[in-house]
């Protein structure tokens, strides 16, 4: 964990790609949204909550509070590390960063579903 992700073009030369997602203990990555060329601010985040996250919330959903910063205890930090690893595996394929991210998420969720069935 904690290793930067590099692509064919550095973040300083092109538009930055930002992601917001949630972690569901049963489903894995949910409510994924990619933003290119914009900064994630309060307005964008609230829009994501209403449009993307709300459909995944069920009655009785619990919000878990974690210590101020504990990457080893935070499941989404492990998901980020796995996503970056999958994206690095795609670095020799000529596709946009958004497509690499989408492909990596599909692979992670597929692998998660396969391991849950065994």
C-alpha cells in the first residue's frame, strides 16, 4: 500500500482522473463514479451520495466509524491497493485510464464473487 500509480501520461500533463466509491462488506466495491478534469468538492460528493450511493443503502444500514487514520484496519485501503495493482497489470494496454479503472473494477468484483462461491 501507499505506492503511487503511474500511467503513460503523468497527472501534471493531462486531466486528472478522480474516483469516489463505497465498500460494501457483502458486495465489495459499489457506487463507483469516475470524474475526469474536475475536483471533488462538497457539491460533487453530495451529488455522488444522492445519485450513486443511496441505491445501495438498505433500511438498517450501519455507518462504521474508524479511528482517525488506520489503513491496516480500513477495508477500502486494501481495495485501493488491489485496484492499483490491477491497473498496473494493464499498463501495457493502450486504453484510457478510465477504461483501465473500469476493467480493473470488473476483475476485482469478478474475483471477489468467485471466491465467495467457493
